[in-house]
């Protein structure tokens, strides 16, 4: 069984207030994920695939047996939509799409469409039931346990697979949420097919406790006391 973290942000993920939302470079993300024994990750920055595409290039130099799946977390008008496996350069204006339009665009890109943290902040809530998703995030390391429980219950109701994710905004959070995949071949196509067919198992649930550190760093970046990490191949 291969181990994946499907929701990770790099410093290419932007925020209207802080400037950067993720606090680690693509290289730091890849190096940490490899060191923590994962077989692969999905880099899913807000509204852009830039971080994922960079991380995929870096991974080939660090460990040829490690898989990075360029992905994107679209911030729609109603909440977040996760597209796993968007293999082209793509940037979407924040809040420019409805949730249905975001789901439709991800399908056009042949991405696996996941509802992240459905009952957390920026989640779609009951709207998930009206849209066609391939899977739900049954565990998100940033979300309170009761909301993850509700997400699992919703997945059972809708008969959808679940995945676990760290929703890491800094490298130290990687692997707080881990999904096991029943696949023989370590490739993007094999991963996408496994999720769609429900060959997933949540194998790690560890609630993130680093939010104070994250916001202290963001405040430092906002007031230029801390230099933001480079969103590039370094």
C-alpha cells in the first residue's frame, strides 16, 4: 500500500492579507515528504498549479521513486474545491467561479475532484450533496474532530471514497493526514484511478498543533521582519 498526503500548500499559495499562505518552498515540501516515508504528495496551492509543477520537477532530482501530483485548491464563491492531477500551468482568480463551475473546470482538466474539509472553514457543507465529487476529505489535520466525523458520515451517505490530508501550510505539518492507496504502479494515472474506484484507506490522523507558529511567521512576513520563502526551483 502506497502512502500519500493529498493536500499540501507551498509558498506559491497566495493570501490576500499575508501575501503568502504556505510558508515552505516547493523544495522544502518535497524533501520533508520524502524524509517522512511518503510515496507521494499532491501539491494543491490556492488557485494555482505553479507550486505543484515546480515540486514535480524538483522531486525528479531528489528521488525518482517519489511522486508529486500537481494539483490545485480552487477557492470558489461557495467554498473550496480540490482538483488532484492538473498537469498544466493554471491560475484561477479567487472567488471568480461558482462551486459548480469549479467542479466542471476540474473535470475538463481530468482531475480527481475532491471536496476538502466540507464542514470546516471554506468548506462547501451541504452543497457537496448537489455536486458530483469523486471523493471527500474524510480527515483534514486542520479541522476539529467532530467536523471530520461529519465528513466521514457524509461520505458514507453519498457512497464516496475518503482521503486523508494534512492541509499543510508549513513543511513540519506534512503527513499529519495520510491516505493509503492500493496501487501496483506509482503513477499519476494509477493514483487517480485508485481514488475514483475507492481503493483508499485513511491510515494516519494527527491533528495539527502548529497554527500559532504559522500565524507568527505570517505576521513577521506581513511586517517584513521575515523574508518569505522562494516560490521557485532552488
